[in-house]
């Protein structure tokens, strides 16, 4: 038995040496080709990453949304005291070559009113002048600073005509928006700050809502549980700036008839809606 074991060992060693000698050059050639292809693939991937936009919308499997998460991970809540809102005095003004677009919307509303039909709603809103995030010294938790300016819904509707031609042949999209840095959009293109609430029930069901077919923007579209625009005359008390959490609670009361003692509210993220590409972060309590 010992001789057979030794013989098998010798034969095995010889076959190994033989295979190594016979296949040494083909193996080296194959390894060289594999290494070359891998290097090219990695280089191509890096080039694609460098050439692709830095901002990507949120997706989950086959579900693609128009939401760009500006701040927040969707899990760690941001306390109310971590959000600082300041309202500036100067009202938003459209560029001179877009100001006529707002006049058209106002004229359409007057025509509907004269015909005895429902005119276009025009509520006082807030535009986002700037959105900045810092971190606390020890825990490195986010601290959000929002600067808002007065505007109205007609200005928002006029500014949403991003692909309408201006006098020089350009469009608001091509003239004012930077795809690689959407937060650099001017304030008149950020004329709608809203709070979206995702309501999850005690039995782990998500409540969704469908927008009315009568609204001007995104009619009939399925939306979050509550979508509430920040209003200047409702959400600002005296000289106090509006509070994001208070806006969410107002939306919960108006849309779902839920009072604060019936739910727990957490601010999970600030999101930019890339559908309209306004560049306005939308806070998303859940």
C-alpha cells in the first residue's frame, strides 16, 4: 500500500510539472489578455462615472422617481431645532423677458372669472433663496439653514415653462439651470417649497393620495400621503418664520383629519423634485 501511495505521489508531481511546463506560455498569454481587458473596463467605467451627472434621482429596483435627496438618509430624523428658517424682505421678481408670462396667467384667470368659471388660484408662497447644511461639532448631525423670499403661485406657474423660447432663442432651462448642480438655480425658479408626508399605519401600510384632475400642476398623479405647500399668510405667525414641522401638522389635519396626538412626526430628508427641475428642496417628514 505504501508503494502505491508513493507511486501515486510521484506521478502526481510529474503531471503537475508537465502541466506547468506545457501550459506556462498559454497561461501567461491568457493572464496578460485578462489583465489588459480588466484595465480597459475599469478605465471605461471611470470615464463614464466622470462624464455622468453627479446628481441622480432616487430609484429602488425598477421603480425610478424624480426625487433628488439633498440631505437626510431616510432613517435618522432631524429635530425641529436643527432646521433654521429665515425670511428675507425682498419679493421674487421674474426676469424682464419672462414677466409677460406671468401677466398671461393673470389674464387667463381674469377671463375665467369674467366667464363665471373658477379662476386660477394664486396664493402667497415662499421661494428658496438658499439651502445650506452644516454639521454639529460632536455628533456631526445635520443642521439645515433655509433662506426664503416672498413669492406667489402665478410666479411659480410662469417659471415652470422651462422649455418655452425666450426672445434670444434660449429657454429658461438652458439659460438658468445647471444639470450637474441643480441647487444653484436662481430663486425665481425655486418658487414652491412644500412638505410631503409619508404616512405609515400601525399595520405597516403606506397611505398614498391621488391629485385632483382640476389642479394646474401634475393633475391626476399619485402622490405622497400629504403634500402641503408652505403658505405666507397661514404658516407665518407675526414676524416669526414658518416652521417645517408645523406645516406638516397642518397638512395632516387638513388632508387626513389627523391631530398631533394621533401620530409621531419625523423629518427624514430634504428632497428636490427633478420633474420640474426648479431646484427647490422639498422637506419630507414621515
